[in-house]
C-alpha cells in the first residue's frame, strides 16, 4: 500500500479528517451492535488507525499495530472476546468502503496471536498461577481462540475436564488441595492439554472432544477418590465448549461459581473450629 493515488489519507491536509471519520465510524459501528468499545486514543489504537490510513500505512505496520493492540487489551477486564468484537466493528467499517487491506480472518488471527503472546509473557495479565503453575482461566479462553485459528477459524470440538472441590477452611489445607489436584490432573490428562486454574476451587483441562477425554475424566474421578484427595469432596465433570466462543467465559465463570461448598458443622456461624 502506498500513500499516492487513492487512499483515505491523500496529503497532510486531509489526514485529520480521515482519521476522525474512521474513528467516528468505528465507534458508531461498535455501538450499533451493542459491543463495548475500546479506548479510541490509546497508543495502540492510534497505531492501528495510522497503519490503515496514515502516510506510512502498510500490511506489516497493520500486523504490528494489531499485535500491539492485543498486548494493550490483554490487561483489560473485558477480555479477548470484547477485543475481537471491537475489531469486527472496525472491519465492518472498512469492508463497507472497500478499504480493508487484509481479510477480517487475518486481522483476527494477528490479534489472537498478540493476545496469547502477551499472556505468555506475563505482561499485565499473568498467564500462570504462581502456586500451582497452571495457566489462568483467561489464558485458557485465549487458547481456545488460538486452536480455532489453526483450522481457519472453524470452531474446533473441545471439552473442558472440570475438577472442583469445596474450599477448605484452613489456608494450609487450601494450598495442599490445589497442589494435589494440579499434580493429579498433570498425571491423568494428556500432556498436550491446556490446564488452567480458576480461583481456589476449580481446575480445568482443555482437550479435544474425543473418546480419550471420557477416559481421562474417569481416571481423574478415580484418582481424586484416593489419598490425598479422598476426603476433599472433589467432583469431576466433562463440559462441552460452546461452538459460540463468546459464551465460553460465561461457562468458565459458572463452573467456578458452582463449585461444591464445604459442609458447615451443625449450628455453624461460618467460623472454623479448633482442630479443623
């Protein structure tokens, strides 16, 4: 792409108008479809706009800008799905004016790649729990998008092997249970699985939806019924990953919120008793 002939930014005098027009259209499209917009004047958002309509616009600049946007958004509590929805809104504007320099699928792939890299580099959104060594739930969700990208954005059939337990009252018991569950999942689930921890009572394993997943779930149930987890009240489930990936964070959240609750002693006031 060059700056001569027919761009939206054809000369210094027109660039501010083109810049404002693109940003306004992007924001308007985001609101039309009910998505949460990104902050429009962050360095990464500025770089995306510049890569599309600025004097130095190019495919390489756009790839770098989208990866930078992913790094910026990796610490955003709205998550990867919101970032992808906002990117879709931008591409809808570009496609309506025949201005998209690359297919939307490619732009999404660069954004997802950058997001995974940001998590893996532990920048703003830690990808590892320091205690268990398992990935965070945010990384696990990003990994689902990455697996889809590897097969041309088709929804890969996946399941979550969920291991949940009531949170022990003692801090030392909580630590011991998390470590024991993490060790058990590593042993019983295939090594290429993506393992994640969500809170202090849920561990998830992301695996293909195949016969081996059912065997792994059964092996987890057996192992969690033995020492040192025999009395921990551990439950194991196999949960399909929705084909609509925007629903995945909600599924993960519900698994965490529906973890079994510890039984209280009769007349309990919620406080631990001596010897507990």
